[in-house]
C-alpha cells in the first residue's frame, strides 16, 4: 500500500495535534527549585581583602594543586587578570575602580573568585550524565567516574568557572572549587581558604546566617558599602555571597538575572521531550525530507526514459 502525500501529512497533523493537547498540562507545571533547604555558604567582604593571596595558598595545599604563581609576590602578579583554571581553584585579582585616598592616590580593590556553588546550578542542569550534583551542604560536587568530557558545564556556567585538563590526554577532568565538602561534611571543618584569611574577609557558616550578617553590616555602615549583597539573588542565589564598597561589575562579577539559569532551559527541555513530542516532530521532518527526495528523483526522469520503460 502506497502512502500518498496528503494521507501522510493528514496522519502526522492529527498526531501532532494530539501531542500538543497532551503536552499542555505538562508545560503548565511550575518549575521547582532543587536547592538544599539549609546550605552552607561563605561571605566575602571586599572592603577587608588586602590581596595577600593566602587563600590561594591554602586552597592549593588542601586540594593538592601546584603552588600559586609567585605566591610571595604582591606586585607583578596583579598586572594581569587571572581566572581559576585546572591548576588553581581560586585566584585574587586587583582592580582600580576610581577610588582614591586622602592623597589622591588610587585605592585598589581586591576580589577573590572561585566557583559560586549556585543554589540551582546551570552546570548541574547541563550535565547529561549526572557527573555534577548539588548536595545538602551547598557544594556542587564533581564525580570524575561519570564524566564523559562533553564540557557542557563549561558552556552553561554564567560565571565561566569550570576548567578542563586539556593537557592530560589519558584521564582529563573538569576542575573547579570543591567547597572543601569533605572537610565541611565529614569533619565539621571550614574550607581551606576560610581558615587562613588574616583580615577575616572570608566568613564561613550557614548561608542564612551569613545573609543576616551581611545585611547588618550594610545597615550599620551605609556609607561604606554598596547597598546590595551579590549572590543573594543573582542566578537564583549562590553559596558564595559578596559585599563591597564599589559596584560589583567593576570587580568582574557579572550582572545576572535573579532567576535560576536552569529554570528556562529545563522548562524548554521538558516541554520538548514530554509525551513523545520530539520523536513525532523528528519523524515528521524525516518523512517530509524523504518525500521531497523521492519527488525530486521522479522529476529528473526524462520523457525518453519513461518511454523506454513503457516499451
């Protein structure tokens, strides 16, 4: 039995209409946050950071990474902006934002950067094999045994944090701050960076407590701080939060929407893949292509070829 073009598209049209009616209730469901109820966090007070880079040293030691570049140098190392990579989970940069002292000398602001351990991480949502997970401590954890090296997490992260061991041809890994989850979950300890900061620019604890501490500092020192806690709402909230005397965009903290990054992407994914919607669309497309190819082949036949067949 031959399937005519009209009959084919009639069948697919009916199937598509049925699928659309079926998917509607699924897409109407509200997206649900998967953030843990009572995570840990770390408050970074940029007004207290002096750029000593002790946090870099402690991080390297705890995570068995190479020693920081020019660890004892507080001058030339700041001449270039650095990012966390496969050999450094955290780095401190220096920014001149226009602030001057009483002698009109420029005053630097130092800012530590690392994985923000988002409450609803885009990297976790993007990972197709579950190599990245958000656990109850607030840490975004990485399982190298599940990782297939697709690096979707690197594309998805709004903070551009995950790095890849490109120069390890045998067992390359995605590398990023672990939040020292072994120390905080098993030993009740602190992340390495938070244990060593000499100016108490880093404060570790329960995230809600840290938010209260940050709000109190802003209220008590309105002339000292920008009236905003970075990470309280950005990207749906992060485990690392910042307070500062200068605008956050001047220290390379991106301006992000308040909605969690996975909210839109997961809603689209669920809409597309619920109730066979994508397979129906795929087979409709393939069927149309096959029909077009078959028609093109018939059009190419010359009258003499047709007459030869008839003879």
